C-alpha cells in the first residue's frame, strides 16, 4: 500500500497540564493516485491527522509510512495547501510559485518555465506579474495550489482549502482541482467540513467520530466512467454520510451548549442554500 496509517494515537496537553486525546487508533490505507476526503465534527482531529502525515506533528503511538518508509519529518514528497493561501504579499504570482524551486537551486529560467506550465493549468498565466492584493480569494488559492504542484509532490495534503470562499468560486475550483488530479495523478488527502464537497471530489470519504477522533465509517463514492456522478447518487451519498454523523453532531452540540441544548434532528436535513453539511 502506498500511504499506510497504522494505529495512530495523538493527545495534546494544555497550559493547565490537562491531557486531551484527539486521535484514537486510526488505521487507513490509501492507494497511490487516489483522492480521499475526511469529514467529521469540529475538533475530531481531521487536521491533526493531516499534519501528522505532513510530518509537522508527531504521533504518540502508531506509524505513518509512505511506500514502506516511516514519516518522521516534513519532506518534498508531501506538500500542504492550507485554508489561507499564505502567499508572500511582496512577491508577484510568478515569484510566489517559483520560490520553492529557487530555494532548491533550480536555474531561474527553468523555474519560471516550469511555474508557467502549472499556472496555465490553474488558468492564471495572465497574472504572472500581479501581486496577491490584486487577486480575488479564489485566485489566491489557485496560486497556492500552483505553488504546491510545481514542487511535484507525491501527496497533496489539503486542509479545508476552499472553506473561506463563496459557493460559486468553490464550484469553479472543484472542477479545476479534479482536472489537475486527473492530469497529474497526484495522491490527494483532503480535509473538509463540507459533506457535498467531499462527495463531489473524492473516491472515498472517511467519516470521523467526535473527539477523540476515530474512524466511524468509510464511504466509497460511486462514479461513472467519465467521472460524473448523477445528482440522485450525490444526494443519496450525502444523506448517508449525514445520517452517520447525526449522533456525533449532537454530542458536540450537547458538549458546547450544555443545559441550553435544544437541538432537533430535523434540522440536519438539507439547508435552504442546498449546501449540505457545510459546517460539520
């Protein structure tokens, strides 16, 4: 197996020396070139697991291996795209995208040519000389994706990369991300609160239970040969995931609201915006 997550456990200790377990016995096998998403209640350890794969955090127990080699630190085979684009405001789009290549001592003209190929892929070749403040939120995130892809990672780790964007922009970026994934064959590990986003993008959706995070169920996402899923299948898959999460959402609300809790399960059905589970 390409990416193997075996028996991972992780706890954090706060300023008062209180220990909180965030991940409990996580076991996942991910094939090379696949697209896997994780959904679950807030605080269930989704992002923590992503940081462990990235080598930005260390597990208390268990192992993460890529092609049989244990992950102990960050590496060029894994690149993270965060919720915020994190671009250098004093650099142009081209300079932001070539930054990592130049750190690796790649000749400047070669780096620019490589970056331009990626910027064409995300439809930003006209903006190579623009600065981040001149770009929309969606364009900034496309630059962040281009900056990640230009490093030719084996695994693209995406931590809620579209959550701050409006619905229309997210729809455009969903299509572009899928196109990029099919062209590059990069393995994508995608963390999101949005059930619909997970279903539309992924081959598998891993549903986490609330803290400490555990895998509650793994849902395969059916698709036709051309990668298009009928609306009826999309809706059915969304509803299945939401039903699995219903008890977990109630646990979180009861914990947060205490005696003020008066949640009704009917409220878990599709909201007026049609964006099912966008805040889970």
